[in-house]
């Protein structure tokens, strides 16, 4: 039985450094030209609207990288080299909840 949901504001944690994370807007150079995507949860993914999942091959490969870094990613079209040109960290707080059990 759970009773209390305690909100946790992780805004500050997500602003540390300039690494790609969920919510980051990433502009990258791919073999076919420049692309810009927001890294999102799988439920929010819509690649045709510039929203790629954090668990997709490209999204997962970009996580943790910084401006100026590059990575090789295996995609349906083969191995692609992607270079991060710019990134913007998430703009708002990411709120999670910690659930505590009821006191008896």
C-alpha cells in the first residue's frame, strides 16, 4: 500500500553540463546534411516531427555526448557518422515522484 507521492524537482540535475539527455534539442551533421531533433521518451517519439526516442539507435547513441563530439551509429541504412553541432538542454524541470509507504 502506498500513501505519499513526494515530488522531486530534478531541474538542477538536468542542467549540469552540456551533455545530450532526454529533452535536449540536438543539431547534428549527418552524411545527408544537417538534422535537428529533440530527444524524448519512446511514447513521445515522432521522427517526422523531429522527436526521436532515447531508446532508438540514434537517440541512444547521442545520450551523454557533448557539442563537437561525434559517433558512429548502426541504422537501417547502415553505419552512419553523426557529429553534434549544437545542443540546447531541457528548458523546464523534469518532475518525478518518489512513492513512500504508509506509516502503520
